[in-house]
């Protein structure tokens, strides 16, 4: 008798497919959006990116182990963010959120400073290699532990520590260069 994975799951009394999909998305939807943003998807592309991740998840859910859901979503969001950035660059588009004047004119200087700070952060993160950027974003922005990152990325904890150290060094070096350049007024 040939028993499929779906049969084994049904026998074990696992939650129905639709309920599992809804649960995973309810629990992880914010994580997906943050991951897309952290890997360079513009605000205008984030909703489309989240939908793309959801479609991929729906297609692969039956083959996905429950313990691997978050890792799968992270890897999928990372790939989709890359595609969204590449697509925007090919079309040479300016994201709508960057092209439109802010709605709140009460403190335009503050809004411009915030926008500029986010742009600088994006540039600093874009300069990191993907493997370093992944660890840096998960640790520094997502507040994940090194052990959780190692499990998520399926790499040894020492590799996570090494990548985080190198990412921090590169990030701080580039940030220092940026500050020196700003101080010179260039």
C-alpha cells in the first residue's frame, strides 16, 4: 500500500489545509512584510510581494513541514524582494511613495529627515552581501536570537556569528564613510 504524506498528515489528525494556511498567514503576515522591506522591496511593492509569498505558500503547503514554515516564508520573501527590486530597476521606476509629496505638511523637515534616514539605511543594507544582510536584518531588525537564525537559515551557529560580525563591521565602516562624507558637505 502506497501511503502519501497527505495520508500520514490526515491520520495524525493535523489541522485541515485551509485552516493551516489561514493560521500560518495570520501568524506570519507581518514577518513577511518586514522581510520584504528589509530586503529592499519598496513600500508600493510590499502588498504585491506579500500576495506572491502567500501564493507560493499555498502551492507548497502540503509538502512543507510545520517546523519549516517560517524558514520557507523567509526564503520565499527574500527571493521575491530580489525580483521586485530587479523588476523596478529594469523599468527605472521611481516608487510612488518616493515621488509623492507628503500629506502632512506640518513638519516637512522632519518628514524629509526621516525619508532620508530610511534611504541611507536602505543604501547601507543594499551594500551588504545577501548572506550577511540576511543575518544582520534578522538579528538587528527582527530581534531574533542567533540560535533561531541558525535554525531558520539551516546553517551552523558559528556561521551565523561570523556573518553577523562581518555584517556589523561592513555596516559600521560604510556608515562611518557616509558620516565623514556628510561632514565634508559632499
